[in-house]
């Protein structure tokens, strides 16, 4: 592939890169997308990506309430924490509603709770198999195949949520 760009356009690209190269998000993307370094797929990583995709209803900004919630360490809606709950729906409502700027917590609780039950009742292998197809270098067609599989497997997922998970695999978070 050859790109025809002017010197002026190249300068704009360099300036943009220089400005953003220290961003943690950019550093992760360079490591993952250009250098091919990715964490091995685990249930916990897949869960975190699923939760992040359900939380994101719009393009997120670096300082948005959703971004702050997703990047909180330890992860507030982790799989380990979900597994320790007697009522996942109630726990999600309590956790999300306590975070300023987040809404839709009843809807999120319904989807996250339902997905938790589905996965824990035996759908983990199917979910992990789909994510593992995206773990390594892949083609756009692989993402197009994964998105409907994710949409069919998880509640609350449609193209808007499934595509980012398919685009980035378990590394969507």
C-alpha cells in the first residue's frame, strides 16, 4: 500500500504523534497493534472487555466518567468480585450508581448480570473461543465474524457494543 501525502500533511501527522505519544492509551495501542504484544486471553480479561463495551454507549473522552470508571484500579466490576456476589445485578447497580456521571445502571445491571449467569452456566468456552480468534494478528473478516457471535452470545450487545470487542478482542478495555 502506498500513501500519497504532502509534506504539510506529514508535518501535521508528526505533530499529532509528538503530542499524543506519551498518552497511556497510545502507548498501549502501539505496543498491541504495531509491536504485536498482547496479554494472553483469560476469562477475567474477556469479562473486563465485555463490561467496558456495555458501559460505552458513545465515543469516550479521556476524562469522561466512563473512562475514569473503567480505568479505576482495582477494577470495580471485576470477574473475581462478581463471582463473590450473591446478587450480581444488585452489586452492579450499587457499584455503578455510586460513580458520579454514570447512568443506565439498572439496564447495565440487567445485561451484566444476565451475561454473568450465561457464562457461568457453561458459555465460557464459546466466549473464550471467539475471543481467542482475535488474540493474534487477524483480518477484518475475522472481526466481522466475531461481532455477530458475540452479539448472539451476550445480552445487551448489538453491533455498537460487539464491534469494539471484535475489533480489539479481549483487549477492548
